[in-house]
């Protein structure tokens, strides 16, 4: 009987110690999407809660040394190759006792994640002040390819080249369509033979007419995408896939459309009327206009 009581006491102490160690810090991962287009930015949200009873400062001095590392399994079930090995997303984070903090990590910049298929990601946090390291849950997402629905090859304006250097090679400007689990999505991709300059979602396929596209004299892409039968999103992207302009237009007795002036090389939206943000529409989490409910 005494032996049994001692065993119960021993395992109780062991369990308590294990739970105490486990509860020093909580870490939860989530991704902003479940399906990503190939080469699209991928962000991981890291949510942390401090149960250690002391403030944790993630700094560079010896007593503040702490970091987060990721275990990224690629579609071939191998560990994904790292791009940056010295980047610490938690540097500068102060996590008070009992407090919570969240960090958004652009994980596509840390690991090669352009292969098609399912990725599994876990994270581990360690800190000099903690007795152990702590592992997160696993998040999974799928990287898929898109179908080209519009494409144009454009030259790069001279002002993008440095003086004395050869002119930059032509770039391919594409509109792709892919399924994100809920419906078909349109996305812009700009590339040359060596590099992907950017990928950006521009709207949903609502059926009927797809995106209307025009290239201006500066090789910028103007896009008009129907959000609903009466609301249209307008974008202007430069040759590096950076947004130069973003607006919304309403259908009136006329329908908004893109018009190119071949002499001036300019593109305007003709027809309809410009919509007013927060009055005629609001922007969703992707920055797309949508009617107010």
C-alpha cells in the first residue's frame, strides 16, 4: 500500500512539473488563407501568451536572448529551404507576465515556398529566462497554380534603369484565375525570365465579364474588375507590381469602361461615376470594394 502511495505521489509531482513547464508560454499559429496562388505572399500570425510569471523581453543582450524558429514541411515532406537564417521576428517584442502579443510573419520571405502542394508549419519559441522551449500547433495550407486569362509583354521604361547600365528586359504582365476554396479569384502577376516581381489578388470571378485591362505609355497596367453588376474596382499597377492608384466606380445609365488615348498613352475610366468610400462602399480584408450591408 505504501509503495502504491509513493508511486501515486511521484507521478503526481511529475505531472505537476510537466504541466507547469508546459504552461510557461502559450503559442498559437494561424494562416490568413488556406489556399495561396503560387508566388503569392504568405503570412503566418503568431499569437503568444506569457504564463511564466515574469516579463519576457526579446532582445539582443544575453539575458534577453529569445527567438522563434519555424519547422516548414514542403509538399515533398522535406524541410523547406531557408532564405534568411538570421532573421528573428520576435526581436524587440516585450511580453509582460500574463500578457498576450501577436506578430505577423511573412514566412514566404524566410523559406522557399513556391512548390505546388500542401505545406505544414509549426513554430518553436525559446528564451533564456524559460526552462524549456515551447512548440505551437500545426497549420497547413495549399499552394496552387493559376490559369492565364490575359497576358501582355511590355517594355520597362528607361527611368527604371541606372545610368550606364543596359536596359532592363521585357516583362510579362498576366491576369490569372484560380480556385481558393470558395470561388474563382483573379490575380495579377508580373515577371520576367529570371524573377517574379509580384503577385496581387484583384477580385473575384462573379460570372460574366472578367477583368478589363489596358497598358499605358509608362507600361502601367490599368484594371477594371466587376465586384457586382453595379460596382467596379479600378487598379493601376506599375511595372514592379506596386499599386499606383485604387478606386471604385458605380454603374449609372452608363457602364464604367477603360479608354486608352493612343496619342497620349493615357488610360481613363469612362462611364459610370466614381464611388465614395464609406458612403457607397467599404473595403474588405483584401482591400476590395464591397457594398455596405
